[in-house]
């Protein structure tokens, strides 16, 4: 059974089902019982107990819940950006506080098996909105102040790049240009572990050196290569996310499981946006 690099998807409860569904199909859903999406190799261990009044999750549920989550995140990020723009002292508290709260909520959702809880998912969107709005200001304000590209243009490019990668990988997944195999899954998860270890090592070295050693985030050649690698890894992670979500739809998971899919996709989108914005900031420094 394939797994996913996204811990939210990896810990969603699973069920073996007979129905057929396909991500991107307008007719996907429970009516077709006699879609981080997938292959017919799904063999989960724990069945969903949907109950008599529950209906199966459809692609419409995934799109709706993901849209709501991203809408809340975007609105909060805009509010955060303007608050920080009026009072730059708020930048660090928003970045640190929003990032930590978002991380805690993901851990609670993942290990507490509460991925289908809309309150947790939307609270995560709010926390990450404050984080992203403040971080976007921190990346773009110095460039604009130095006479470089405007903050709105730089942020717009990052958003466009993020969704461009997302939809591009969705096309790659749907056309089968790259198939999600156990080998590909192991490679992506191994690369993800490597990125986490390198990032933590770089952070530790930066703290020990008092900020003088930050080779992976200083905007130099190694930092650019590392960001490009992270962007590529996040892009390939979408394939695993799509596949995991498609397996849930095929298994006729209950409708509320779409909140877990929305959370998982949002986590990957946030990571991708941050890496693209960081890379663009490197190229636009004077």
C-alpha cells in the first residue's frame, strides 16, 4: 500500500470500498458505487463507519472544503500583511506565533486523528494566514524600500507560481505522465527527511554562529539550489497527496474526511508558496 509524504494524509482513517471515483470527474461520488487521484491498489486496514445518514466523500467536497480553507487563509494573510505594514513590530510575533500555532494544530490533527474537524482546519488556516502575511512583508518590504520590485508584484508572482505548480502537477497526475509508485513514494519521503535534517542543521549552525553561518538561507548559490530543490520536492509531494486523496474517494470515505484532504493540500501549498517567495526574494535583492 502506498503512503504519502504528507503526515496529514498518512494518518487519515481508511476504508476499502467497491465504488469507483476519479479526481477531477464531475460524476465522482457515492452514486458511482455499482476520486495528495490514484491507483486500484488500495488495501486499508480500518474501515470507516459511515452510519446510515452519512454519505461518501466526492470530489466536489474536496474542492469546496479546500476552497473554504484557502479563502480563510488568504483573507487572514491580507489582514496580517496590512497590520504589519502599519506596524512592522508585529512582524516577528505574527511569524513566530502563527507558525507555532499552525504547527501545533497540524500535530493535533494528525496524531489526534482529528483531520476531519473543520474547527481545527479553519483555525490552522487563520494561524497560517497571520504567518504568511507577516512573512510576505518581511521578504518583500526591504526589496521595495531599496527601490526594487514592488511588494505586491513579488507576492503576486509567488502566488501565481504556487498555483501554477499545483495545477501543473494535477495535470501530470491525471494524465499519468508520472505514476505514483512505491519507489517514487520512498524517494520523496527520503528526500523530505533529508530536507528537514538539513534545515535543522542549518538552523542550529546559524544559532551557534550568531547568524554568521546560514549557508542554506543567505541568498547565495547554495541557498538558491536548496530552495529550488525544496520547490521541486513540494511539487512532487502533490502527486502523493492527490493519490492519497483519490484513494479516500475510491474507498467511499465519509463526506467530513474532505476537511482532512483540504488540510493536507493546504500544508503543501503553504510550504510551496514560502519557498517560491523566498527564491524570488533572492533574485530581486540589490
